[in-house]
C-alpha cells in the first residue's frame, strides 16, 4: 500500500491520543466485502440509478421494482462478510467504549456483524422492514426472498424496507446524539463516503468546525477532504488496521 506514510503516522498519533472519536462511514467501507457503492461504477442497478430507486416516490410508483432492488441488496449483504476495515472499527469501539460513536450510512449490517455494539445505522437497515404508513415500529425480517407484497398486520398497508429514503427525515435522536458527540470529539474519522449525502456529511463537518481533527480514509478525494486534517488515500480494509494499531 503506497500511501503517504507520514500522513498515516500523524493520523495514528491523533487516534491513539484521542478520548472521543466520532466515526462516519459510508458505502466504501463495505466495498472490500464485495458490496457495490452508491455512486461508483457499481452504483447502477438494472440501468436505474440507486438514488432514483431509494425514494418514497419510486416505491409509490412501482413497489415491485423497488422491492426487487432491495431484494438484490439484501441477498448481497446477507451473503458477504465484514472486511478488516469493519473489524478495525469494531476493535476501536471496544478500546474506547463510550468514547467512540460510529454513525454509519450503510444499511448492510456489516459493522454489527464485525462485533461493533453501538453503531447507529442512521440510514436504517436492510435487515428490517416496516409499515409503509409508519403505523408501527420497524422489525427484523430476514426472509429470502421477502414475500412482497406483504402487508402490515396493524393497518393492511404494504410493508417496505426500513431504510431512510431520499426526502425522508433521519431519526432525530440519531442526529441529536451525532451532533452533540461530534461537538466534543477530538477526532472525526470519515471512512468510505463521498460526502454527498446530507445531513450525514454535516455530522462530520460540524465536528471539524468544533475543532475535531478530520481524518478522511478514501481511495479518492471526498467532499469532506477539504475539511480534513489528514487525508489517507487508500482502501479502508488496508488503511484502518494500520491506523488503529497501537
Ligand atoms: C433529508 C438508505 C429532509 C437507502 C440513503 C434535493 C431534493 C431532495 C433532497 C435533497 C436535495 N438536495 C439535498 C437533499 C438532501 C438529500 C441528499 O443529501 N441528496 C444528495 C444526493 C444530494 N438527503 C436526504 O434526502 C436525506 N433526508 O434531507 O430529509 C427531511 C428532514 C426532515 C423531515 C423530512 C425530510 C436522506 C438521505 C438518506 C438517503 N438514504 N441510504 C439505501 O441504502 O438504499 S443514502 C445512500 O447514500 C447510502 O446510505 C450511502 O451510504 C449514502 C451516501 O453515499 P456514500 O456512502 O458516500 O456512497 P458513495 O457511493 O457516494 O461513495 C462511496 C465512497 O467510497 C466514494 O467516495 C469512494 O471513493 C469510496 N470508496 C470506494 N471504495 C473504497 C472507498 N472508501 C474506502 N475504502 C474502499 N475500499
């Protein structure tokens, strides 16, 4: 791995000396597990753009197409394993306990599969479904294939994936906790995200604005790189184990 060793050494110092680290992860963290990112070459599905399918309008217009998209993503996510990047973040959480808060944009469940106990899935989870009218809480349903069309026991509305679609609000509790923690973090570790999606990207940017050193781990420049104290140009699975090594 030929990235800037000096930047890695400086970043490792910061991580080793930090008592509070906010982590924001995106699709790139799961790329080495074999899952497509949103906007990379694999970001297309049956020549639809993922971002066009991840909306309530798409579901209202064509629930079969949207469920086929999520069925493919569930099948892929349930069949792969966490990679060394996930394991490194789970180890860092074990080391720091309440001193680490991991906000993941990923819905693939891989950070929990790697042993992380407290990551917040701020965009929801492929492992859960919910009533499309929102009359009840999301619940885990791992059936493959999911028996769409299936309806809510409570109100008879179609069940949908329990993920946050574009145009839908994130859990206010996740946002409150993320902004509050980030305001007091010494380091904000951004891993595998293009930084294009809001309000997730603001959670990292605000932490940096409050003085946290932003470390951006990505093979390519992200929209958050301009706020970074250190940019580690490389894949998460290779960089993170070296970043957290003591
Ligand atoms: C909201 C769940 C308001 C579903 C996702 C105009 C109209 C409408 C809305 C907006 C608008 N302009 C802005 C918005 C807001 C919108 C938004 O941000 N749009 C963007 C596209 C401009 N945001 C929203 O709509 C949010 N809600 O604003 O609601 C509101 C408020 C209150 C009440 C009601 C409404 C909701 C956003 C959440 C959308 N859901 N996912 C699903 O997964 O199917 S977002 C989706 O994008 C995924 O979660 C994904 O993770 C996320 C972010 O993308 P990335 O993770 O960054 O993935 P990407 O492919 O972009 O990048 C991958 C990166 O990895 C790359 O940089 C690559 O270089 C790197 N990489 C590759 N390999 C590796 C690697 N890195 C490390 N290692 C590697 N090996």
